[in-house]
């Protein structure tokens, strides 16, 4: 390898470092080690790269500080390897050196919705894949000890990845080094832990997440688990969503399956905090179901199950319109396949410059829906009461 190629590789290494990769594989070695694998892990509460160096008969292990990646690659003699594969969130690099010393770098986006086709099989490309070292996945029983998805947890694995996709998508334009998140009604906190892991360990952000729930034992268990894995930015508090006060500037609010009007209280808090991102999976919308009636569209309320489902959809429509009225670009989307859960809608709202005309129209549409079916809705009432809409 000539000096010019070596200098180019050094520049490439600097770019790799900026990706904060979770795995790097050096192969085609021409020295003592035929292959070297660097994988980001948490060992004794400290983030680092575990380095495995392979000879023909043995494997040698050592650890290197997370911030020492460039020095580690140079120390390993990266120029002695003909191929380097880099794996980072949303991106993979293939770097090859020909026998004549010519360097080629191929980059590809690994968007979470990409489908890799092999023969007649379609394989989903996930953000959090089998084989990745995710200790909390193993503890929660989603992964086996060798990193395989437990068969009975595959639906949960898909749900978690779907949520990670949504978080990744809304934050593509986020350019701050830190983020503050409140998770209302966190429960056992599968998704809370994974959001922390993804944003902190893979994206490299300084993350503070507060999970709130009414179950004392759940809060204790979650705090113990956060301490076990050294997640110092993750804490859990016992408390009610309604009237909750935060001691930080909140950038994102998550609320997953907060029952009935608890979702409205969570959305109201997020709006009052001017949170940049809101991700909400509503649950058990009883409020409108108790009130809803109409003469002109009686077919929608004649049958119990139709009435229940329509009331839930109407509730989420009003919530979406209220978010638009408060300056959020809002989508209501499928969270997971309805085959896995009937509670499969997610409200995604991102703070944007929404025109006053669109805001006014959103309020008018919500009011028209309420008049037609003779209902009042909690989020709408709260926002009107304090003059926000």
C-alpha cells in the first residue's frame, strides 16, 4: 500500500469515528491477525470497544475506550487489511483495497424500511438486529444469551424496532448533542430502555429520560435495572400524569398505552412544555364512547363494537387536530400490524411553523365533529380553557 493510500485511509478513519459505529470488521489481514472485530459494548458500566483479534488458531481480547477508536484502528495497523466493514445506525460502509493498492469506499444507507431480497425470501432490515450486543434485551428476555430473538418475543422485538424506526425518523433533523425525554405511563419500560440505549449508545447523544408510572414496584424495578446497566441518564418516578411538573426542558414526550384521558393529560403537558416531538400510542378511549350520539349518522352508533371503534377513532382525530392547532405537524399512523394488537395507532407530532389558517381550520374541524356527535373531549377542553386554541 503506497503512502498516498495510507493517508486516504487515515482520513476515512476520522469519518468512521464520526459515525459512532457499533461494529467494525477488519478482514483479509496480511499480518499476524487475519481478522479483527471491534464491537461497542458496556462492560462494568463503562462504554468501550471490545476488540477481538483472530489468528488461525486463537482469539485475543482487549478493550479500548469509546473515545479512542481512531487511535485503536491506527494501532491495529488498519493498512494491513484489504477490507473494512463498518456498521452504524442507518449506514454501512464497505472499504476495500485492491492488490494494486487502489482504495474504494462504498457507502449505503440502511433505512429501517429497507427490504433485502434473497431468492424468494424477504428479510426485514431492523435498526436493532439479532446478534447486536444489547444487554437489556437479554435481561428482558427478548434475546437469548447468544443474541438470538426468543421465539415467543418476536412480536415484541418487531414492536420495539418499529418504535425505534419512528424515533429515528422524527429526529433526522435533530442537531443538538443532548435530549431530554419524559415517558408517561412507562410501565415495565421495554421501549423506554431501548430508546435510551438507541439514542445514547448508538446515536451518541447525552440522554436524560424520566419514566413516570403509578405502580410503585414497577418504578423500583425499573430504577434497579437502570442502575444495573449503568444508564445514569435514565430514572423512574412514581406519580400521576395529570399535573406532573418536570425539572428539565423537555424535548420529547412519549406516552404508550396511557389509558383513556391519561393520554390527553400527557399531550397537554407536552404542548405546555413546547416539546419538539410527541409520540403517543393511545389506549382505552372510553370518554367519547359514553357521550357519543347522532340522529343523522345513527348507523355509526347503533352497534356496540362499531360505536366503540368509531369513538376511539374520533377521539384520536380530535387529538391530532388539537396538536395541529397548537403548531405541530401531525400524523396518525400504524404502529404495529393490527394482527398483533388492536391498539395499533400512533400519533406522531413534530413542532413546526404551522400557518394560522391551518391552525384555525383544525379547530373548526374538531368543533364540527364534536357538534355532530354531541361530545366534549378532554384535551380540547383543557386547551380552550387556558386559551391555547
